[in-house]
């Protein structure tokens, strides 16, 4: 059965924003699975995501400490309707990322990562899809805050959409 996915990373709550934008919460609440690639900062967001979503798959980032480190792994692996998926926070420099990640995750179809706050969507020569949703709260040098949605369906990832959020007021 197809699974609607919402991909997040680098939320940095409450340091970069008081809360996730309403559009992101709507995506969370309508998704079958929420994937979060780390840098939550406050465990309260993990609790709220778990309360408001059907399923959360998350990892810790370099800015996550305490209870987040107790509750979340550094690498999460999950099968999403036949799409072998891994979630990590950091993958290193952009140069050589595809080859490096394909070697590190030879049994994975999809690798979701964060850290850079820069949206990323590439496919390694062997077929590994690499997705970074950017950040819904801290755009850094990017023109927009962002997140991703996608559908996992019978072993295929489809309908991958990068959502650009309006500027915060």
C-alpha cells in the first residue's frame, strides 16, 4: 500500500523558530511516515511529532543532546513499502557524496540526510536516491525554508516534491 512521506531535517526548535510552520504541521498530520534527519535541538518536537503523526523515523544530529540521544539512533533503517530507506544526519562534503554514500549504504534505495540546510536530490550511479529536505525553520544561505514530501509505492519512490515555505513574518 503506498505510503505518503514527509521529510524534515534541521528544525532547530526553539532556537531558529518557536514552532514549525502550519504548512509543515499539515504535511506531518497527513503523512503515513515522517522522516526527520536530525538537529531537532529540543525533545519537545520529537514528542509533538510522535503525537501528531502516524509514525516517526528519526535520528540525532550534531546539535542534539540528552534525551534525544537516548531515544534516537545515529542511523535509522526502515522498509517503506519496499523502498529500503536509511536516515542519517550528516554525509560530509557535497563533492563525492553519491559515491561515498552508495559505498556506505549498499543495501539502501533511499538515503535521507540533513546537516547542510541545503535541499538535495540526486541519484548515485548504482541507483541510490539521496534526499535532503533542507530546513523548514532556518534557510541559512538558501532562498527559502523547505521540506520534502514523497510517496513510497511498491518498491518505488515517486512524487518527490520540494516545498518552499513563504518568508516568516
